[in-house]
C-alpha cells in the first residue's frame, strides 16, 4: 500500500495544484488589473462548489459502470483533463471579458464550470479509490499523506507562480498557467499508473443495489440515520474550520495594526501547524482511535477561536498568535481523523456515499465563506465596530465546533454499516420502487 498511497497523494495534489492559479492568481488579475467586479469573481469562483451535488450521481454511476474493468481510474482521468483544460484556457478567456462582456462572461462561466466539473469528477473518484485500496487501519496514514502532499504542492505552486509572474504580462500569465497545467497533468498520470486493479465483475453486475435516479440516491442516503447525522456533523465542522480562511489576516490588521508583511505570515504559521498535526495524527490514531483524535482536533480548534476572540478584547497579538497555532493544530487533527472516519462511513456503494460526503464538504466551503464575509460585514454596518464583527463570526464558528463535538458522540461506523446492509437486503429495494414510482 506504500507506493499506492503516494500515488493517491500525487493525484490529490495534482487536482489541488490546478486550483491555485485559478482561485488566487486569476482572481487577483480579474479584480486588480482588469477591474472586474469582486462579486462577479466570487460567483465564478463558487461554481465548482455549486456543482458539488453531482458528486453523488458521479460516484453512484462509477459504482455501477466500470470501464475496461476499472471502476475509478477513467473518471479520475476525465476529471483531471477537465481541470487541466480549464486551467489552460482561463488566461486567454479572461481578457475577452473587458472587450466583450457577454461573450467573455459566457466563456469564463464555461471555463470555471469545466474546472468545477473536473474537480467534482476527480475528487469523488480518487477518494472512493482511496477507500477501496486502504484498509481501515491504513486510512489515517493514507489521508495524512494525501493532504500533506497537497499542501506542499500548493505552497510550491504559489511560490513558483510568484517567480514566474515577477514581471507581469498577459503572455507571461499564459505561460505560467500552461506550465502549471503540464506539471499537474504529469503528476496525475504518474499517480494513475497501475494504481487500480482491474475488476473481473461485469458492469451490469456491479453494485446493483445502487439506484439509477440521482434524487433516489439522495433520498436513500437520507434514510440512513447515521448517514444523515454524519452529513450534518461534517457540514458543521467544516463550516467552522473553513470559514476563518479569509478573516485571519484582516482581523490581525484591524485588531493589532500589523502591516501586510507581517499578516502574510499568518497563513504560513497556520499551515505549518496544520502539517505538524497531520504527522501527529498518524501516530495518535492507532493508539487513541479516530473519534478521540477528531474530538481532540475539534476541542483544540475551539480553544483557538476562544483565544482569538480574547486577543481582540485585551489587544494582545501574542494571544492571537497562540490562537492561530491552536487553530492550525486542531484543523490538522480534525481534518485527518474525520476524513479517515469519512472513508470508513461507506458501504459497497462507495462512490455514492463518498459523493454525499464530498457534497457536504463543498457546501460547507460556500457556507463558510458566506459566514466569514457576510456576517462580519453585516455586524460592521449595524454596530460600526469591526472587531465586534470578527468576534461574532469567531464565536459562531466556536459554537459550530461545539455542536460538532456533541454530534460526534452519536456517530457509530458499525451502526451505519449495519443499517446500510439492512437497506440493501430488502428494505432498500422496496423503498426504491416506492420512491421511483413517486
């Protein structure tokens, strides 16, 4: 499993690498150099996550339709090609918008949509494959390796783009994006080589219990109480962890008058602590279990939010940095343990359930961004107090972490699997007939 674990990590990092130029560099070019509305840019950047419900259908379809004996590889490859294609044409399309708004907007929507489709197609497929290839004891290590390489890839890509675009021009932007696309494609292809064993099962016999209708698939998942509970739990946790992403630097600037050169290091501090927690989780999980590590991660992140709120009250940058450290450590522990737990919360219909968890993650990103930005702005307008706005957001995120801790106590993998098996042995067939007829 050692080599395959790194191959899965290469694929995960390859898809993430294509996001860096689109989600950061291109956004900055559109807003700063081209003067495009930040709201429009935000809507375009949200397209991939708005497409997230298709992960359920994609996962279920790949469960039932292996291609040349491969259940996941063709779908991962297709997703990777969409991501690379969207990245390659984005720098050309973006400069059409100021000249011809209607055509430019249509092409940009298609470009971001292509990347979003590719992301959703690839993510549900390689996570499903990670579930199938790694045993329950190996999943934490697999997840930690995947996320470790992803973060390293993102850091190196950002640094590389910074050097390539030291002297900005549209032509240099195109060359930089093209180079990142080639690197991502090579990484993904290396990851796919002999990764998935061929299945000898005919496609018409593959996981026949999976319903064909997308609506029926969602209703089937919702009929499993443990699946429903885990969906809510995962959403609450990720909204809390992801919602702080856009607020840490402006909060530090507002509360402690820190210059840009200093606040830019905050993400590095958070990321370093996140990586340390990834490594720590691989040691803790075999000794403590996934649920205890998930509990520790959530509590640690919650304490981080409490310290950051307190830092604004007492005007202490040192307390704020302590909160950032705890938030990074807690986020890392929570990410690894819960993703590993997520891989356990599957049945023979791996792709369908993985699609549901992927949808929860993507929707949480959208809700987290709305919580992080909109709530802060509303509080600012009402109270004319910027620090109060940040404090309210961090307080809500701490409450969501508290909710997730309470829900975690009731999540049980064995109960989930038993319920899923019972549904598949008879109740599922009868329920599906009734739902499809309705």
